[in-house]
C-alpha cells in the first residue's frame, strides 16, 4: 500500500513539473488532461503527506521519551503519542479507502430517465415529483439541467422525462438512484382517502462523449418530424423534432425540446451514445460480478429499491435498510444524507472485499 502511495506522489510531482513547462502551456488539450489527472490524485497525495508527517512526528516523540524526560514532560509525550497513533490509524483507513478502484464515470455529467411505472395517472404524477426532487438537488449543487424529451400525462405528470444534469461528480452522486421507486400515498383525486401504491423507474447514464463510443453514421436512420409539444407557431411551420434509429440494436431516441433541428439532433445523438455506452458498461459488469444486472426492471412493485410512504412520513431504501423521515424535505431535493449513506455502505463493502 505504501509503495502505491509513493508512486502516486511521484506521479503528482511529475505532473506539476510537466504543467510548468513552457512547451506544454499552449497545448490546451494536454494541459487540461494533466490538470484533471492532478485533481484526481491531489487529495490522496495531501493525505499521504499528512500521514508521513504524523509518522515522523510520532517517531521523534518516541525517541524523546526514550532519551529520558522528567515526569511532567513524560506525561505530555505519552499523551501526544496516543493522539498521533489515533491520527495515524484514521489516516491509514482513509488512504486505504482512497486506493479503492475508481469508477471511471464518476466525474461525468449524466442523462437521467424517469418513467411512470405501475399506477396509471398517480405513477405519472410521482414521476413528475421525482423529476422535481432531482432538479432541486441539482440546483442546490449548482449543476445545470437540460431537458432532452418529455411526454406529459393529462394531469401534469410525466409518462416519461429524459434530461441531462451537468456538473462535476454528478454520476458519482446520483448513480445510486437507478432502479424502481415505489410511492404509497393518497392521491389528490381519491375521494375516499384510500392509499394507492405506484412506481416510477429511474435510469442514470453517464454522459458519453464521442471519444467514449463511436457510432457509424451509416448505421443510423434519422427522421425529422413536427414537434408535438409547446413552442408556439414555430413548431407548426418548421419540422425540428429528430428521431434517430440505431439499426444494429434497434434503439430509438428522439428529441423535440429545442426549436433548432440541429440542437435536437445533437441532443438525440448524445442520448444514443450514452445508452450504448451504458449497455457496454453493464455487459462488462456482468462478466466481472453477478450484481446490478440492470438499472431498471419492468416497473413492478416487487423490484423496488426504495419506498416513499407519505402517510407514515417515511422513506425506506431496501438495499441497505435505511429509514429516513421528513419526506417533504426529501422531495424538495434534500437527499444528501441518503446518498452519503449509500456511498459509505458501498465503500465499506469494497473494503471488506479487499485482501487483508
């Protein structure tokens, strides 16, 4: 472990030297690549240097104690040694966690897809509530939100909404949200006060760039049609909506949110790349471990990852047995506690799987 940390520190110092060279400064692509690599390891390097400094301080204090001190200084030295040993133990655990394999997609923007599952109109309304929750969370972190496509229901819900969240680390925070979400509540339209159970499915895709996955233009069928959504007279005069079919897989994506045909095409291609990359990623995962076999099932209640029980003001994440209260705040986007717990649980699982 210490040898790996030493090599990381050497690489960090090498990056610093490279970035200071005059011939590198004009090369923005190389400079950006080096800066990203440095950002990815600088916290680990800082913690490793803190560990080394604490270890040296501990050695020096022990030497002083062995040299013989008066009673008062001996007590102080032993107190300092105890504090340093505790600090080194904490830093060692943090460094071990820092060396866990990183998800290469963690720092990417995401494309999130929310669809109404079982439950009819109430499921569509819940899908709209989920969209609002994630939008508020993104806003709290100063992330950008851009709708790709949306299919509204008759009462203000969403049959489907697909949108991009732009922000460093978006995937690392929201990847735990993929799956089937169940809601138990009394719909506003329910006169008898009977509790309904509905579901919405959530998919979280790391946004794929052109360098991540290549698409052969000859394998695409692109159709242009009139937008069916809001947009004033423009949508009736000009066909701007874009539908792209990926012939090898039969996958179809569409975008009609923008007034420009070109912008809709760019968004649709971005969604297609991300879906294809996600298929590739999941195929690789299945070869390594038999877990997380898919992000989203059929929207059936039995496949749920989480339940939002409004009568009991309770959220339960069934994967880790986490229960939280104050659903109104959670639905306003205050979901950091839930995400932090999921991330910590996953990290603990990885640490336990590591050889001693």
